[in-house]
């Protein structure tokens, strides 16, 4: 029973790591929601301490020795003992090896420094965004880019340092592959936007009427309660940037933010974050602490959020159900017929803010960030020139120039957290979501009737069965093939946009 | 420079322990405020993991070896190297030794089991209290008492197992000493209550008018903003039982609870918890991670909360300042003159709930718990008989019988958290607070004018200088002597009550 003791030791270590990560998640959640402003410096220390604790365990001799009993670290082939494992255990070992090889490359001190820096930088960014002061954030960003480049060097890459960072979020991708997808997307979307802009726009001023904080929060909680989320295991709060964080499949939290004259943003944020939350709470509890209770990749994660936000949340069926409920909360909408409302929320306009973008121009925002960050990492663009580069690309892709940096290169939190290579997964997730949506429609001929009657639970069940409950069993590519019958591609997404907007 | 390296190693270990404790505190805070109900089982795991991590460090060979270089563990006398330390460092070493001796007695598994059990038990208690179901909580309480008794045995005691537990909260106390104080208090308070009850009561129905949630929360935040708390480093939330928790001198959090028909309870809760918070945020930041940035004892902690809640919060001067502000929020109070209001909030009535008790009967609630818990720990009272014992003592001390267990023996969270020996510090804290209040009045002849003009900051400055900033430099007894000129005694408290109520 040698393989039993090795796998059990690994499970115990992995569970401990996951427990630390749960705690880390709470520290992050709190920092973004309720922590008093002045709590940031001890918070950085707390996060750095946990990060190095996790790093220690992940790189421990004990972990390595047990892993080596089951798999050959250099080839990834199972040992004689490893062959005796059950299929789920083989998946665990495969994923532990990948993680071990990656993480042993990064020195503990490096991890601690990075965690410390980004935890402070995200607070500086917050203030910089508020005060539209790029210069105050710039030195932090420079340090982060410097360390990210160092990280890429340590992790290693074949063609582009960006590959090494991208891999952390989407293992199946490289800068070159993303560039191909994104050039195809640009080619399809840019002319589509032009075409749409020629059409007459309808009145959507009713979307810009100020809705007070309490009413918006009520709408938020109403929507939250209608989604197939379990309130015993999830909650909704406010933060300056909407996000979803799960400590555990039993404790998942999403946030929204309220914009007085854009109540619709609250609704789409909640749908988006709920998609993430459904994934996390749908992971198989019995495997908590192992890779089988982890999401495949950010691409798949984002496919879940966009599935709910875009494909369900912008469907006519959803609004047939939710619009009457919304009208009860916002009396002035009773004068706006559903069709008019539906058209208005589909208005396509080049805009400054990614998270408020319509579904047609959304990917252009992601492409802009991809094109900028690969240059920042390669060193061909300096932080000083970032604001100009941003504005130039805005002009090129959208034909508009941000009035300030808060609405330009300071708008997203990601870089302050050191998340270079993260953005592309937003567009890749859109692509995957479109494919998954197509598959769902094939499966459920009556999907529109169901949704318009308020039945959303069948979607959760289907997604849970085919995606969530599988954890990291399959790779991004294999999972998409398994669920949709085809490889990851921009086609379904482009088709969806063309069909909807032409 | 051998002593330098030893003290630095100890400081580093101690700081790591404090960082883990900060994180623990956040896990507790979250569990009491925002955690989704279903998050409890992973939360228990997280807390237990941290508890064993802390225990590991506190009992580590590295800690012991460095400590031994500076102090003789058996006698507490400094070694040759230890004599070279600075005075603050000598205090650290003294306190580390005490803690080390205590904690090495408790096996790691015991600590983990205890943490696991109490984290679950506190959730069970919550529900049991809500549903008035003592039986559902009883098996947990039995286990906790069993383990607490075991803890007392492991820690060791001379006369009563309760001594060992008491020492964890108030090192200078024993069951016998407390019994003496409490019998004197009973002797003074019981006749005083009878005497007061003979007097005619004034109308206080205006205190029982329902005040809606939002208005009460507004009042809470208003009061919070008028207290000398720094909003950058503290915050106010809701929970089912008011508490104060500080992650760090820079991040302190208090909670209140809102009772629709008892708005005054919200005000006194906030004053009480603010007192705790002022202590924690007044600890010397530069010593964070060492005993110099720790509170002396729960008695001193409670002296700070009662100082604000009772001695300041129930003073005429405070209400001269705050009553007009309160009247603006609660219009029906405009018809009630200050004097009438002041008398009404000083109404003395035997009541069921400790945290809502008036300042005269408050200590009787504590005495009741002390008398019960020393018996539970000694094994002379069984959990099964607890409800009856509680009700009998209520009859004896207050002349009333609780209508249900929720308002009786299920009302406090403490036992579910395994905090046996904690309650006495509430009354000891009252005694100390009365002494500190006397000392303050001697120091500031114009204290009443200052407070009635809204100046509360001078109190914080004085308390910080004389108590907060000293951390664990002095013992409870020495600190009280230093601040007030006399030893801990019930006299000042009894005098205060007699003067105010006769």
C-alpha cells in the first residue's frame, strides 16, 4: 500500500495549501470590501506571510518525495506505484507535478516580495484612480513590471516572455496563438461596429436616469435571489470594482458596484460574478484540497461568467422574465416596452470603460490591453509612455480618446495586482462561452421558454454536470471539445455577434 | 552581540505569531458579521489550521533555545546575556517566558481539537439561542467543559481547577480572591438594589419606542464619529452580539446590534466596544509583534470598555453633549427634557440580559456566571442541571425567573467559545474602571465642562499615555496602582454606585 501512503500524504499537504489559500482569499475579499483604509500595511504583511507559507509547502521536500514516488518529474510518466492509482488520483498527480515544476522555479523571497509589493500597489492604484494621478502609481507599476519580467525569465519561455506569464492563467496559450485569435476577432468586429454605427440609434436615456443607492442594492439582491445561487453559501456586497472570490465551494462571495446613472451596469456585474460563483460552488466538494476541486483555467472561468452575463443575461428570454420585476423597482420603466428596453441595452457604442462595454466592442478592450502588456513585458514600451500608448490604441480601435487616465490606463485593478497575462482570458472566455452556449441550445430546445418563465436552475445543473463538477480533470482544450464538440475558436462568438447585430 | 541575535530571533518569531493571530481575528470577525451561514465547516478548518500553526511556533525549539539564552526558564531570572537587554526587551522576555511555560503544557492536538470544537459549538449555540433549544447545545457544552477541565489539569492549579482557567484571562486572580471581591460586591449591591426599588419609578416608555433599523444605524455611526476613534483604522458593523476585535493597532473593528424597541442599547454597546477599540489602537505600534504591543489582561481591557460605557457614557456631561444630537435623530425625544431622560437611563431593574443590565445590577449577572462556572468546572454541577441552577440563582440574586433559556443560560456566546474564567473580568474591570475614573477626575478638574462641550479626545490621550501605550509593561495590579495610587478593590465602584443612586 505504498502508493496509498504517498497519495494520502500529498492530499494532506495539498489540503493544507488550499486551506491557506482560502484564508488568503478572505484577506483579499476583506481588503476590497470592509477593511478600514489604514489596515493596508498590516494586511500586506499578513498576505505576504501566507504567501510564503504556501510557497514553503508547495516546494517542500515532503511534497517532492511523495510526488516522485508516483510520477517521473522530468517526463510526467507514472512510476510503477503511480500506475496503481485510481483515475481521479492520476489527475491529481498530473496537476501537482505541473504546479510543483512551476513553483519550485520561483524562490520564496521572490514570492514574498511580489505579494508585498502588489498588495501595497493595489491600494496606491485605488487612490491614483480616484485622483486621476497616473504619476503616483507609475513607480509601483514599474516595479511590478520589472518583477514580472524577472518572473518570466525564471519560469522560462520559448518565444516571448509574455508566454511564461500567460501560462499562469491559461496553460494552453502562447502570445502567438492569442495574437492569431485576436487578429481574427479584430477583423470581424471592427467592420461590424462600423456597420452598426450607421444604423439609427434609439432613445436610451431611461437607462441613464439616476437610481438611488438603496433601490439599486434592492435590485441587486432581487436578481441575486432569482439566480440559481445558494444563499447559504454565497453573498453579495459592494466594492469599487466588482469581483467574485470563493474561499471554498461552501463559501463564495461576489460584489457589485453601483453607478447612480447606470443601473444596468449593476445587473450585468452581478450576472457576471454569479457565473464565476456558480463555477466555484459547483466544484466537487468531496475533492476539496486537490486539483479536482479547482477550476480548469481562467478561460473556462471567464466562459462561465460571460455565459451568464452575455449569453443568458442579454437574451430576450431572460428579460421577458426579469423586466417585469425590474419595472416594479424602477417605476419610470413601466413606460418603456420590453422591445424598446431590449434594443437599448444592446446599443453598441465605442466607450472608455471595459467593464461597461457592450458585447460587441468588449473584446476590443481586451485586445488593447493584450497589445499593450505584451510590449510592457517585452520592454518595448515604458511605463512613462503607457498613457500615450493607451490613448493611441483607443483612437485606433474605438476612434475616441479618454478624457483622463482614470477612464483610461488606470481603470483596471489587474496590473496593480501583478496580473500580467490575465486580460486575454477575458476574450478567450467569451469565445468559449459562445461555444458552450451553442452546445446548450442544442441540448435544450425549449431553453427560451424555460428561461422566460424564470427557470434558470436547469442551466446550473447542466453546467455543473459538464464543467463545474469535473474540476481540473480535463485541460481547457479538451474540456471545450468535450462539451461543444469542437476546438476553441472565435467562430461561434463572431457568428453570435453577427447574427444578433446584423 | 549574542543577546542581540537571540532577541531578534525571538522578535521575529513573535511577530510571525502575531501576524497569524491577526489573521485569526479576521476569520472570527468575518464569521460573526458577513460569512454565509454555510461557510462554517471550512471556517472551523481554517481556524484550527491557524491555531496549530501558532501553537507550533510558540512551542518551537527555536523559540525555546533563544529564550533560554536570555532567561532561566525555571526561576525567571535573567541569564548573563539577558542582563544586557534594554528594559523593554526585558519585559518582552519576561512575558515570552510566561507564555512559553503555559503553552508548552498544552499538546498541539489538544489545541486543534479545542479550536475545532468551539468554532462549531459557537454556531450551534447561535441556532440554539435563536430557537430556544438548550438540548441541541448541551452535548457541545459538555464536551467543552470536559476539555476545559482537562485543560485546567494540564495547566495545573493549587486550589481550584478554575484558577488555571482564570489565569488565562487575569493572571493576578484566583477563584478564592474573586470569591472575596464578589461577596463584598453582593453585600453592597443587593441592599442598594432593594433601596432603589422602593423609590418611585419615572416614566421611561419613550426608551421603548420602536426606532427603525436605518435610524438606529445612523445614530450608531454618528456616535462612532464623535468618539475619539480614527475612522481610518476602525469600523462599525452589525452582529448578533456586540464585540470588538482588533487585527492590529491599525485595524480595529467593533460591532453593535440593533434592538428595535431599545435604541439605548445600541448606544451603550458602541461606547463599550469603542473603549476596547481605543485600547487596541492605542497600543504602541512600534512594538507590534511583541508583548509590549499587547493588552495587560482582560480586567484592564474591560476597565477601558466600562470606563467609556459606564463612567463617561452614563455621565450627565456626556448627555449634555450627545442628547441634543440624539434628539435630532429621534424626534419624540424633543418632548423629553434632558433631566428626565438622564433619570430614565439610570433606572435600576432586575433584568434577564447581562448586556442590557443597568450599572447597579450588572455585577450581579457576572457573579451569577462565576458561581455557576466554577461549579461546572469543578464537576459539582452537570450540564443537565445548568438551566435549573441558572434559574435558581436568578431568583436568588434578582428575584425573577427567565421565561426561556434564550434569555437565561443561552444568552452569552462565551461558553460556546470555551471561555470559562472570562466572566469575572467583567466585574473586575468595572472595579478597575471606577478607580481609573476617580484618578481621571483628580487629574482633570474641568472634565465635566470638556465632555459636555464634546471634547472626548483628552480622555483618549490620558488613557493612551497612562495605560494603552504601556502594553504589557506592568501587571494588572501594578498598572492599577501606578494609575490610581491604590490596589485593585471594589471600593471605588461601590462608592460610585452609592453616590449616584442614593
